[in-house]
């Protein structure tokens, strides 16, 4: 009987894929001998490959080379020390005694690494090529080749469209009709009129943020008992929570795959609320992932880059995003005392005027458009006198949550300070899903663009918007209304947001297999990871990140090289990711076909 067939089922598949590894580990007297023998074996495999002894396709070659690098990292003493995890010890114990104290997620990773090493990586869905034979275009010339290639591209284009069409937006007539009914129901329950609906102050004043608002929410849409209890727990314990009536009308009466992302943005998970409550007295320390307390040279100022500065004149919003980077300093929604007076900002503005290397200013918070027009005019008036400020960004989500805020008076103010050739004003907003787009956002976007201002979108890549081509659908819808995709943010590694996190591998997969199929003008966003204290790291650049280890729970460990590495000696930031297996299991619960995601394991 084959020895491998009698092994514990957890490891059997792993060893059947790589019996050579099993044999070496089994014979090793201790873990250090195992490490040396395995690394020698991997080097031998790599040499044989480079000596052209293996007949791998080009696709398998790329994955093979990447898996070699990852395995060497996993078994490296250096990375073992840095990551504080010893993968070689766990797999040696498993070969020696039949099992080790690791999760199935851990074993999954090694099964896929060994498959990659053996040239057996399963990477592309067969659905892509349905209806067309695989063609070697190099065998044909001229028009014949062009026609065959065009046929292939048509099939590929239809494949893309079949996914993008799964994600409707609010410009579609049937969605508009449902939302008109939602609006009528909200106005009836909230005691408002059509005129009220168009008043942004009414939207702010009627934001759902307490027990009274919760009772209205339950009449407008259906929510689960768990959601109701979690929202109540949040409001009773002063965990910031808020939904504007306008944003509420974008949701479906019955929870659906269409509005799933919208609900997840504002309905907190129980784990999130409990963590926020348990750290209510030390939120500024525990949840300040980007270490803004350590990058604030002056009150209301954050600086992480040589040419860019953030000014925060307000620390609240009309609506609260659960995954907010600054949930540690956000006060109650629409709180009057959250607005800094112009006088309080004197030192910050003086500081800006004295630092002439700052050319770009981001006004953020909170949402600065919760401020009134008089305040905004006064603030921009003072900032416009600082000659070295070439650009002023206004970060706002009101285009999504309360587009009524973009009134003519505000646009007059922004246009007044927008002086091409001298200084430009532009808007940075935050659409998360194509279902957020609607006629009102199209109208306000058009009005902003007619004043000469540009609008850019920063999307946070969360579990709720990470399905196949979901972000591609958002990019496409945004471009149609005149907004340029700008950044695609990997979820911050904040402990309270674990329920929203997505593996780094998924964002890499999205960039290579989905974004890449769109025209370049549609995929203008850059996928980034925010390194605490220092700032954005380009995820798709292998020079900026490296997969160095795996923990017994199956979590990949990455070393992110901060952008400053080219200018001074700097240690990498060590990040522990969520597991791929857990992510895929959650996708299954949403009804996704895991065949669509099977290549995720081979993105490192």
C-alpha cells in the first residue's frame, strides 16, 4: 500500500502533490536539517527548470518562478525572525507525526504552492474561452490573423460584459422607479415634503443616528434582528452611526445583492461595535492605524509626504462609513461642536503659509462640506492667499450621501477660487458601488464639471464590493457620469474592521484579470496599501511588497516597503492578511461560483 494513501486526510492531498517534499521532511532528524534539505531541493528544482528540463507553458512558468520565490521566503531564517512564524517547523512536524497545529487554511496555501511548483496551477476559468477554439495567432498573417484575433477579442469582451451587467446602477429606469417609491415612503414616515427633500439641511437634520431614527429606518426597509440590535447597541454607546434619508432611499426594501454594499457601508457588524465600545477611552491610540497623532506637526494638520498636506477643519460627517480611516476621531454625526472656528484654524493656516514646499492641500475631516458656505468661502479665501498652494482638494462624500449639498452658491464659491494657470480646485469623492450612482449624482457631477472642476474617486476595496468585475462595473459607471477613478484602497489593517477585509491576493487578481480588460482611460485608479505613519504603497509593484511568511492560521504575512525606502534607511511594515480560504467561504455564502476565483491563490 502507498504510504501517502494512509496519511491523515488533512495533509494527504498536499503530500500527494509533492511526495518529494514529504520524503525529505520525513527523513530529516530536526527542523534545521529539514530547512537545509528543502531549500537545497528547491534550488535544484529551479536549476532544472532554468536548464530547460521542464516543459511548462509560459503561464505556468511565471507562476512557477513566483512560487519558488515565495517558498524560499517561507523557509528563510531571516523572514522567520521578522514574521515571528516558522512554516518549515509546521510542515516538518506534519510529515514527521502526521499532523501539526495549523489550520486547514495553512494547508490550502501549501497545496497551491506545490501545484504551482509542479506546473499544475489551475489559473483560468474555462468560461472565458467557451465558444472559441484556442488559436495560435502566429500561424496566420495579415487579414486572416486579424479576423481570428478579433473573434477572440469579441468573446473576451462578451465575457467581461456578462459580469459587468450583473451590477446595475441607479440610472436604469427600473431602479429609478423603485427609488421614487422609496422616497415617497421616506417622506411619509419622516414627515417631509418634496421641497424638504431638495434641502441639504433637511437631509442632515433627519439623518438616522439614534433610537428614534432606528424606528423610522425599520419602516423604510427591512433589516434583520441582528442588524437592529447592533445599531441600537452602537447608538446607546455613542459609537458614531448615521444614514442620510437620501442614501437610505438608494437601498432596496428587501435586502438584495444589489444593495448589499450600501448596507454594509453603514450597518456596523457586531464585532465592530463591541470593539469600538471596549476601546471607547483609548480610541485615539488603538484605532489610529495611520498614526496621524504622530504625523501632525500642528493642530488640524497631517503630513506624510513632501508636497501634500491634509487640513481637517471638521471631525464629523452627515453619514458615517464603517471602514473610515478616522473612526477614532469622528464625533457624533452632524455635531455642531465638531466644526473648528476660523480662529481655531489660525495656527494651521499660518503653518501652511510658512511651509513653501507644500503644493497640494487636501481639505478633509470628517466631511468639509458639512460646513456652511460662509465658512467654506472664508477658509478658501485665506488659503488662496498662500502662493505656493497650486491645488486644493476637497474630500467629500456628499455627492453620494446628500447631493443636495452641491448647491449653486457653493459652486460659485469653488469656481471663484479655481483659477487655471494659478491654482485649481478639485473634488475627491468616494463612490463604493455602481448602485450608488443615480440621476441626482449625475446632475451634480455635471454642474461641478461645467464650473471647470475635476472630480476623482477613491474606492475602498472591501468584502462588500470585491466580487468579480464589481469594481470594473463601478469604474465604467463613474466614467459615464464624468468622474475619474483615482485610488483603489486595500482595506486598512485595522482590527475592528476584520469583517470587511479582503486578501491582498484578491486586489492583485482584480488588477490583472479584470481592470486590465478595460480601456486604459477607465482603469486610471492605482491600487494602494496605506503603510502606517508613512502612507501609500503601490500594491501591484513587486518592489514595494513581498510575501514573506504564513502563520499557522493560514494568514499570509507581507513586508511592505514604504515609499521613503529610496531616500533613507527604513524597516518594512509587516502586515498579517486575512486568509484566502475564509474570504472564499464568505463569497460562497453570497452565492458566488468559486471557479471564478481559483487563480487567487497564485497572486502573491
